[in-house]
C-alpha cells in the first residue's frame, strides 16, 4: 500500500499537488485585479511562478512521457525540471520585489 512504485497514493498525491497549484494560480489571478503598481507586479510574478509549478506537477504525473512518444533521453522530466526551476526563480524575484516594496 505504501510502496512508492505501486501505491495508489503516488498518482493521487501528484494530482492533488497539481490541482492545488492550479487553484492558487486562479486565486492570484483573481486577486491581481484588486492591486496595481508594485503590488500588482509582485502578484504577476507569483502567479506565473505558481502556474509554472502547476505545470511541473502536471508533467510529474506522466513521468518520462513514454506513452506520448518521449523516451528516456528526451523525456517530460526535462519539462518538469524547467518548469519548477523557472517558477521558483520567479517566486524568488517576487520575494525580492516584496522586500524592496516594504522599504
């Protein structure tokens, strides 16, 4: 039941993670209309960062993507890593912007 490779929790948790990221993206997008200026730019960076994290979680669900024609050398894992990396950089930039805004 808790063996990572065969447990039903593994894909279920990946779906939950992707759904949470997508919901957070929608929440930030909805909140964006309430703010302008520097706070709006912060919300934009966070929204895009969270959306890329959602895509990374989505790609994670499909593993290497061999069922879609990808292989071990050129797999969805690259897209997953790039999505998480760019998303986390944007969220860090948003944090820097927020720190500067507070001064």
